[in-house]
């Protein structure tokens, strides 16, 4: 859905909700305007209609007829001037008709980033931070006619990092003294576009004076997971003497806990025990069972004053030492082993397969529940069970976690720190504590939450943080106090984990230039970032790059703005020299897209399967990255913006099947007459035994010719164990077409079949690209 379509839907939504309020419903969505001004004491010279949630850039772009779409060519640069200006939102509303004991609150789930709020000309609130909800009682300040303003301050910067320089330490350091997500200042897949504005649901809310403002649902599972000891903490206003009812319903809607009574303090604790709770399991290991938790508050006459409903799940998650790590030896003095990186859920080790999640819209106000639902379903369909929410981006809206709960997708949640040496100053730490507390409260009761992380790549030479950095000590302390049962790590990667590589071919890699070589020599507890870059689809490229720049790609054109050149090194994501080294002179954009996407597909498939072959010591494989927030020309993502699936997605989904046949080979590029060889495996990440069987290995080349290579009678596979098979080989014939396939056919169980594509160079090779691609 494009921006113009979202505007229509949001306007209709606001009008309908405002109409409902005339009947004194609970929430009122207001009609807003926005304007800009150079200094804080000035007022805007003109006002524009504003769409909430959204961003100031979008409103100005529409009102002043900026070039659209913003993602075409170099249009994104037209927002640059806005960083140092102030923006003010304003709205007017009549004082609602209130019943006895009712109050009016201004509630916002997200204002980006530093702001002040004024009611009828009086400043009533100010805040730095976009993840802490704003909740203000306006009742005693209301007039019959009211004007509400939200003043958005300029973009936070540090003086020595104010100039934009692509992919250097300079630009990302803008974020090191604020809790503003660092990615806004520009990354190798994100342009410099520092968004601001009201980015999440914002409305007036009518509440009864007696209300519940927070419900903490905590539980402890017994060692055998057969009992859940539950404590419910109710916090609110004017609760003394009010009646409550607590219902816990299972997945069928049946009531499994029912309690009622009278409240007598501001904080009330209610306890219960649930026998034999159905557990929440990640995708591939069981059902993500959810219960519904309901709390009702009544007055003396039985009228409902407030109610809270939320889905919860019972599970126990731990981060434990990888199998075999304690047995590894080293030279003395020895102080520590590699950090724990193996997830255990409900007593079972889990092989974590997944991806790194970045927010799916560059203007985060445009992210809808439907966006989350579609992409999280794609993650589930790819056989993923874990998403690492990267620390350079936002903490997602509530619906993200709701869908992860429902789909069985575990969440590795990072705080908004990335690739910086963050400040130890009290001002920064104060804002970080506020924001981190809000993030923890937002996420902590979701069963999908599996890991807290301080942030991205903080223990590196470019960040230079350590366990003694005050911000990380603070985050560790908060997580322990508020969620003691959820694992916390300081950053990713930790000692033993791997970040990189990110391209198919890298001559500087001492372990071998191809991904097939270096990955096979790795020895990591977890691969928490790795990638293979590729071009986006031809359709996407035609939408974002002017026709006269489309082919051949050149630096200094829209290809560069969209990250194909100079994103991270001169030719980081396009990889044109590698493609022409392997496939020869490329004559068309169609060829370029095909070869690029083929290498991403085969490279990522190899990494995921190789990580699984390294089990049980290896416990995790998360590629960089799942999707992208705007259309890139070249990137490591599996999903092009807004939700277009790249071919590599399907290969990764196959590589992540719970059980499959697998072939380990030493390279992608072969030569005519080589002895092609590979080692067979059956990979099993489940806790089921896999019956013995038989498979056949076949080479297919030159449009359908076949050579039978080998057969393997494999034995019964034990639960959560791989089975290693024989090495099979065949001498490559004289090929007329350079691409050939190896197929593994599992007799009687086609769900385990696998197919691999390779490239052969030789004198007889006349053609590489398949027919039908011009």
C-alpha cells in the first residue's frame, strides 16, 4: 500500500472514530495540522493537514508538492533541510461531556523524538524519547474550547558529526548522545532520513476516575513445567473498595482460573496456581499456545469501571552453554569460555533459525498491523523461529509482538544502541533509563520474548564499549529487576558468535574467497549476522532508478543513493566485478539481476545448511537481513520493500525445513573435467526420530540430460541429531550450458528432497543464462 492510499484509510478511520465519540465512546482521534519554523519562539507561517500516525516529512511533502514518490531517484534528499527546523502540531477540540467521576487523558504511544506539549498556551509536559508513552490527565486544565500543541524539537546531533558522510563512523556518531535510533542518520541500506513526528496511535481518552492503569502478569514454572505459580499485580487510581474479577481462559475459551474480591490499596497482588499449563512453543517445536487474561473493575453497584484483556503464554526460556564448550581447553591462565549462545525452551535445546529484523517502513508511522502480519507470516512460512530486532532501529509497535506470539516466532530484542561508544553522561543515562524501562514494560509479558541484548556491535574497535560501560550496566540491571527470567547479553556478537561475511565472493578472506569455502571453516557458537547481497527485482529497479540510469549501473547515479555503490566499500552490495568474473561480460539489466539473485540464493542456502551441519556446537543461524524499510537497488534482504519476495527467500525456506537432505560441497564455481564431489547429510532439528530410508543423487545439465551419481541407504535419525553420509562424486562432462543442478531424491519422502545449482566454466560452455532471459 502506498502513502496516498494510507492517507485515505487513516482519514476515514479518524472521521469514523470522531463520530463515535459523539456518543461518548472511550477514545477520540483528533484532526491535526502541522507547520514548521526556524526557532522555538516563532510560530509556523502556514499550517498543513497532518496524518496521524505519520511523520512531518510526509505532511510537508504532500502539502508543498514535493517530488513523489520519495523513494524514486534522489528524491529522498529533498528532506535534508528539515533536520534543524522546529515543527509544531496543533489540534482543537471541545470539552467532552463527562459523567460523574470521569477524566480526560491525552494519550500517545509514540512521539519522535524530543518534544513539548502545550494546552491552551500553557506548557504541560515535555519529554525526550520516542518509546515512552505519553499519558496526561487534562481534565483540570480544560476549557469549553481547547487548543493542544505538540512542539517537535530539531534532530539531535553532535557538532563534530553533523556532516553526512556515507558509511563512516562520522554519521552514525550523531546518535551516540541520544536514544534516537542510529539508523536514521544513514546506513548501508538506509538513506540519511531522520524522521520525526507523531508515529503511533495518539488520541484523547475518557476514563473513569477509578481505573486500572497497569496489570503485571508474572509466573514461575515448576522444574517439571507442570505447575505455574501466578502473581497478578494491579496498579491504578481510586481502587480502594472497588470490586474486581480475574478470568484466565485457555485456548478454547474455557475458564481455568476465576477469582473475585475487593481491592484495598493502590497496588494489589492476586495469586493463583495453574496445574498442567499448555506451554507456548516456538515454530517447529510445538504450538504457540496462548491464554487470555481478563481483569474487570466494578463499582459498588456492579457497573464496569474498567477492563484489561491480554494474551499471555507460559514458557521457560534460557540461554545456556553450547554443547561441548565446557570441554574445550586452552592455555593458562584461562579465565572464561565462549559466551552461552544456545537457546533452551521448556527444557529442550532449540536450533534457532531466523533473520535480523529491521523496521519495514522508513517512516515508521506508516507501519500498520497488516504490514507486521504479512511479514511475520512470511517468517513463519520460511521455517524461522527467531527474529533478532536489531539495535539500530526502532522498538516495534505492539502488534508486532502480538503476531510473533501467535505465530511462534521468538524475539531477540535489542535496545536502541548500535555501532557507537554511547555516553556515560547523566543526561543520556537518564533518558536511556526512561526509554529502556518503557521498552521492557511494553515487551516483557509477551511469550515471544526470548533474549534481551544491549545493542548491536558495541564490543568492536569502532564502538569500543565494554561490560563496564555505564549504559550497558544500566540495561543489565533494569532487565534483571524487571524480567529476571529472560536472558540478557551485552551485545551481539559476543565471544564465540559470528557477524559476517556479507558477500558471496571476497578475495581478502583468508579462509577462501567464496562463501562455500570460508563458511565451512568457521567455528562459531551462533551465526547472528551473515549475508549475501543481491540486486532487487527488475520491477523494483525500474520503479526507483530513472530509465537513462538503469543500465549499466554507475556510481554517482541513483544506484549509489540506493546503496549499490559506496554503501560499504566501493562495490559492496552490487558485486559487479565478482559477477563478471564468474558469468562473463553482462550485457543487460535482466542478466545482471538473474546472476545476482542466483548467487544470493545458493550462497544463503549453503550458509544455513552449513550452520545446521555444525550442530550441536552451533546453535543459531540468523541472516542479515529479513526485509528493508525502503526500496534498495542492492541489499542483503530476503524481502524487497514493501513486501516483495526475492528468490533467495524460497531457497532459505527450503534450507530451514525441520528435516531435509543436504549436500556439502567445497565450491560453487567448477571447471570442465573437474571431479565434482560433495558429502551427504540428513539434517534433523526436531525431537522426532526420522525413519531409515534411501536417497538418490543425480546431476542434471544441458536442459535435461542426467547422470546418476550415487545412492545412500541412510539409517534411522535420532531426535535433534544430524546423520552424516558418504562423499559422492562425478567427473563433470563437457557442458554446453554453464549452470548445472544436483538433485537429491529421497525415495518415498519427497518433502526431504533438495536441489542445488552450480556453475561450470570451460571451452565447451556456450551459454550460462537460461533461455527466456534477454
